[in-house]
C-alpha cells in the first residue's frame, strides 16, 4: 500500500471516530472531552472479542420490545468494552426451538446412548472411523439410487452396512430411500434396524413383508442346494476324468450367506402404527422406542417381543403426561412375560411409584431402571 493511501485511510478512521464520539456526546448532552476512564479501549482491535464466545442469550441485543431511544441508543445502558456497533444478526447463533433440539447431533447421541452402551458401540463426534466406513459413507451419500443399488451395495457386506447405519443414525440420518435400500436385501443390516425420524417412517406392513420373505429364502436355499448337487456331480465327473481335486473344499471354505435374525430395533422421533407393533418379530432382544410422536399400545409389546433384554422408552411425552387410554395400556402391561428383561430406560419423565412396583413384582432381581 502506498504511503498516501495509508494516510488517507488513517484520516478517514480518525474522522469517523470523531463523528461517533461527538454523536454520543450530543446524545448524553455532555461537553466533556475524552477522559482516561473512557470505556473504549483504543489500543486493541475494534472487533469485539466476545463474538467468539456468543451464547444463545445474545439475541437480547436485538430485542425491540425494550424501550430505547429513537436512534437505537440508550444512554443509561452500560457501554460495551469494545468500540463499534453490535455484531450483525448473521454472526449470532439463533435460538433453538423445542422441536429443533430433537434434530441436533447431541440429542440423537443422547437418545441412542443407552442402546449403544448395551451393544458396546462407541460413536462420538471425535471418533476416528474405520477406513472401510470412511470410504463407504461418501458412496452412500453421493451415488444415485440406481448406482447405489446396482454398482455399490452388491459388494458391501452386511457388517459394514451396520456400521454405516450406526454412525449416520447419530451424525446425519440417511434419507428414507437410501436407508431402506441398505435394508433391502435382508430387511435389516446384520440383525439391526434403525428408523430415525421425523423424515423417515416405517411402513405399516414392513414386518409382515419381512416375515413373508422367509418363504422366499427357503426357496432360494432349496435352489442353492440343487446347484450344489449339480456341482458335486460335475466335480465327480471331473475326478473320474482325473481333472478335479478337493471337491469338498467348497463346503467349509465358502462364506456363510445365511442372514441373521432381527435382534435390535430402534425407532426415534417417528410414528409406529398398531399393525407395526403387532407384527414385531419375536426375535428382538433390544428395543428402543424413543421420542415417538404418538402413543402406542404398550400392553401389546410383551406378547410380540417376549425375549426382550433391553427396553428404552425415554423422551416420550405421552408417558410424561399420559392420557386415560395410555394409563390403561400401561396398567395392562404384563411385565412378568419379560422374564429376561434387565434394563429399562425411562429418561426425561418421572416414573410413577406404582408402576415401578408392578415392574419388579415377582422378580428375584430388580430391573435396572435408568431415569
């Protein structure tokens, strides 16, 4: 920068500071000069240091309901430690509404913390993911649906899909089309099914179709056995011709293509219909129904999922202030059917003492209730 331009900029800044000072003196109706006790610090940057530590309460800077002078300056108000106007609105973090809180990463991590602790899953914001998952996530998010179905997922094993779903469930839930595409092969990913709302919902007949898929799997297994028989015949023919060895290696060296049963189901910030509750697979051992948008028939769950070891009913408003129908449904729950239940999550809302007594009635060891 040339010396002339630098001097002109300095003169402009001094002129602006002088105009600002005279304007404030006129508002204060004061003729005193600048004193050493001035609240402005002239030997420091003019950008307010407090901008780096803004809180949600900083919206009070723009509170128009308070009585101020027509110029927007209140002489009785304590002046800032730094000179200059208040920061623009774009620099201030907007206040989160009650519904926006449920869309944050921190809340989703809190919602799934009990389930992940039971599954021995460690997913935090600073966690370094495995290289395989780091490579898989951009493919899932960046490819089109057709490319994902035809070119990517056929080569992704179920255990990697499970890790990807576990991570995205907290950090950034997948869209419905991509999530259900990951579940398309077996109806779940390696025995786990996560439905993270509110933008993703589960079909009312989803588990009905999943149960009907067992027959198709049986047919495919029969077809595979027929192919193996044909393969053995060809191997025997090759052996008779002297051109084949080790025909038995295909039996024990081949990868196990059988799918696991669904054992973990988590529904967060979504809605479950009665048909979905009635058709839950009985193989589920870990069930998380967190922040559901509508009440469910709780007395039906012990009949459909009798093998539960872990149950999480946290953050459900309909349990905090239950209706008459919800109270009747809770009273009809047969807690004795859950003989293997060890942990019950009931966070954010208090549990009635009568319900606590009925939960542990007739048990040698009380259920661990986390509130």
